[in-house]
């Protein structure tokens, strides 16, 4: 069986790179495996910066973390450097991607890293294949120790997390006999000594492997990966284990086609989200796939995505290898996309969604070669960094150089932002107002403008208008009154590019505005004063007038008086003196049409 979570493990290659963008300086070759490799910057205007790292042979990155000093650590496999056919390769950069150091680890055969984390002591831990399953380093990359596991089975480990007890949990696959794989979860202590091992033998008939894991809040573990009940299909699997490695539950996701799960994150509501690929509902081809589940693994939503909107489904294939929970509560996923039946033009793919999985924007990065993003982080400045590999000349050939891409927050593409109405406005039906918005990123030629009421579409104001930031709208004289309206502006070419008013505005029959007293007046009790107000629209024929003290109704001055703009009020001689009074006037026909003095006035003795 072929499972999508299986990783490339070197292999013979004599190909030349399509990109001659690396300047390589082997300043020295130390016994520790330290090499100095200069990263080449790829010319582009699509992102903040990008750097490549590698030599004359095949080098590819599988994992990346942003480090505590603001830089990055990338891990993967190198055939250009090291002692064997291929080696673990750990590359450390500063915050701009400039190389600080790199080290290789391995024996004489095929070795490579699939996942790297920065540990609490400032060092690094990597899992992979070959000479060791788990490698622990000091902060400078020098190897501290390495461990292998397995015994009676052959294992591949694809993910590592540092656990709350100071140890590590590792996830991957194991083959006890033949070629069939099972899920593998290994728990080790802080020195890498094995504490227990769990497998998922019953999850599939044709093999299964785990690609990613997280530690749960109660000290257990959730894994995702792939399994198959037939030789022509696979399904995504999520499984939960307790802190002792006992399986608590497992779930399958996806139809009877090729579905994969490559990366999982914990969500703020106690659930989980994973990313991979699934058959597109529109094209039937593999598409980037996100799934949200609750704390019990029950599916909340499941969505597939194209490169830049639904029009792209029919002509492209895409997949996600990494997912992150973003600062705004949404998700970002990275992987690759390519034109159907053309694997020579694969590009990095980055998709951003809201918390419900609705796509907000997407962007591709690449230059006609074999470019695959394997790892994603949201950076501390609100941007993103992606790592993977770039550069292969022949179809199906895997190889190239490490590629690190940085996107600053200001360069995140394709945005529309409603600016008016944006909450709090009171607009009278029958009047004309300017709807305004701003846009950034790739130009959007035309937009659709809709009126939302209570979060539901009320009417299409205009199906298409120029994206010039302004539209004049006359509210119908028969428009339903309400305080729960918003405006939504959406690109006509990509429905994922949209924005709505931040808060509700009101559509009213008219307005009332208190003019006297409006703040600062001093009125003596036992005297008569004129309360005045203005009106617009049709707020009703009668109004109620109330006296407020510290925002609370103190007395009803009149329950109903003609709405003619003035009322003579005799202040009772027994009225409590105070400096915190206001007048409130309310339409007797529409209770939502009301106004109060802007500031306090005084009642004196």
C-alpha cells in the first residue's frame, strides 16, 4: 500500500538544480559535522524575503520552527554534506534568514530528519530515520545524545513534541512483519529512554501511519495520520491516548477515496483541527483539506480549498502539510499546488481561513520548479514563515534546496475592509448614505454589496460595482426597521475576499436629538425651563420625556407630548439637587428612536 504520509528517503540522483542560486562556502569540515553554507536569496517581490540553503546534490527541508531568539531552525535531509548517502541536516538562521550555523548527523547510509522542535533548554530535538530515531542537541547544534527504538519492528518517526513532564512523545509508523504499517506512539523520558509504546493495529487492513501529534491538556496525546481498508483508498485517522498510552478513542474521516491527514493543532475550544488533502467536491481531484472536530473527535466542519477560489478547483491539485492556529482565532495551512497532470510546476501554497473554515485569502510562491512547503509558523510580528524545498528538473524527481519564505503581516494579500457603516450609526429610511471600504493586496476590480440583518442576507444592494471604495445607497422608505444591520462587501471574482461591518448599525424611521439641556446648564428647582429637541425623518407624532440621574430614570416628566420640539417643565421644589442629571426623549411610536443630553446638567437649591 502507498500512504501519503510516507516521506522520501534520499535515493540516487544525478540531476542538476534548475536554480543556481546558492553560494556555497565550505569554510571547514569539522568532526562534529558542522558546515558553513551561505543561503542564497531568491529574487521576488511577493514576500518579505526568502532564502535557500543547499549544495550540489539533493537537500530538502521537512520541518521548521521559529526559535526563541526570533530566528529559525530548519531540519531535513542532505545529500550534499555529511558522512553518508544522506544525513540529518539542521540549519539555524537569524530573523532575516541569514545562516548562523548548520550541522549534519548520521552514519554511512540513508539518514534524514522529518521534524524538529526547540526544547525548553534552548537545544533541539529531531526525529527521522536511519542511524537514530531521536536526536537531541545543545543550543549550538552539537549532538547531546541520540536514541533508537523498535526492537522487533522497523519504525519511521514523523513528529516529536516535548511533553509536560520534560520528556518527549514521538509519532510515526511501525512494521512488525512484511510491508504493512501501523500507527506508532512512543513515550520517552528527558534522556530519550523509552517508557512505553502503543500501536494501532486495528485501525486499517492495508496499513496506517501517524504524521502528527499534540499533547492534550490532561497529559494525553492526540495523533492524526492515514489508514486504509482497501488497496485503492485511504482515510484520515485521529486517535486519542491517555498519559499511559492507552487508546481512548479513534475516528475516521473522509469518503472512500484518498484522504490524508498530515498536521494537527489544538483549538481554543478544547477541540482539534487537522490539515491534509481530500477529494474536491467540485473536481474530484485532491485538494487542500481542513477538518475541525470537537474534544471527542466528532466532526464540526470539513472543507476543501483551491489556490485562489472556487474557479481553481477544476485545473489544480493541492495538499496541506502543516496547519497553525492563528492569532485571530482562524487557521493557516501550507503545502503545495500544481496544475493537473503537471508536476514540474509545483508551488508553495498558503491558505488563510476564519474560525469556521471560510477562506479569507490564499497565495502561491514559486518559480516553475518543484516547490513544496512542508512547515508553517505564524511569526511573532503577525506574519508567516514557510519552509520546504525548491528545485527539481524532472517530473516525479524529488530534491532541491531548503527554502525559507517570510511574509510580513503588511504583505498578507487580498483584503477588503468595510469602513462605513462600521457600527453605531442610525440611518433613516428614505435617506441616502455613502457606503465606504478600503482594499489592499492584489487588485479586486469589482465588488458586491449586501445588507445583512441579524447575520442573514436581507438584500443585495448592488451585485457589481467598481472597487473604488465608495457607493451611494438610498435606503428604501419601506425598509424594515432594526438595530441589527451590517454591510458586507465581497469580491465578485473571489467570494473568499470579503468583509462586514465590525458592529451593528440601525435603520430607523427618524431621529430625535436633545438640544437643551445638553450639558453644563444649572437649573434651580421650583423654576420653569424649556426642554428642546430636533427631529429628522418620521420619528412619530408624540414623545415621552424622562429625567435621568446617573443614567437611571429619576422621574417621567411627561408620558406623552406632541413632537413639536419643545416642552415647558416646572422643576418641583422637592426635586433632589444634583450634578448628574440628563434629559431623555423617546418616540412613543418607536422605542428605539431616542436621545439623551450629551453631558450632565445641574439642578440646584
